[in-house]
């Protein structure tokens, strides 16, 4: 019987710190990303690896996304599902929920930087695993 393997990641400082839990389930992964005042599930994306349509032998992925009404987490969820599925050559399910009151452009830039740092950490983990 296989085991679920979990790995935790974080980026940034409060109140804009983001955290992620990556669960390896056989050859597939489930990732939950949350942060801000109220981590939650705002969007869910799935990624399925495939060869790139450029016919150059590189990996890419196809994604499907569900975003809950009133949430803006779908772009992050989609980006993570695509990149993690392609990098890990695995099916990926990603949930994202980041809630920050009174969001400004500067705050959004910090959150984006933290998100992409988290994503790079998870990609490095998948490559090293």
C-alpha cells in the first residue's frame, strides 16, 4: 500500500505570507495554497501533462478551472496546475485561496512575488524528487 507524502512550503512575511502543502499521491499531486487574513478555497484547477504542441519534445499541460463566485484565485490556480503538471509529469489538483482586505497594487505585487516564489520552490521539489 502506498503512502501519502506531504511537503510544506512558505514564502513572504505576515500579513502577506503564503503557504502551500503538496501531497504526493502515487504519481499524482494535490496542492493547497492559502494566505492572507482568511485562507480558503477560492478556485480549483486540474493540470494534466502532455507533450508540447510545438513538437519539440518538451512537456506542457492542459488545465481545467473552477472558480467560486466572487473569488479571483483562478489565475493563480491555473498557473500552478499547468506548471506543476508539466514539471512533475503528473496529474495535479491545485486549490488556491488568498484573502487580503483593502488590496492595493503594491500588496498585489507582494502576493504575486510570494506566489511565484512558492511555485518555484514546488517545481524544484518535483524535479529533485
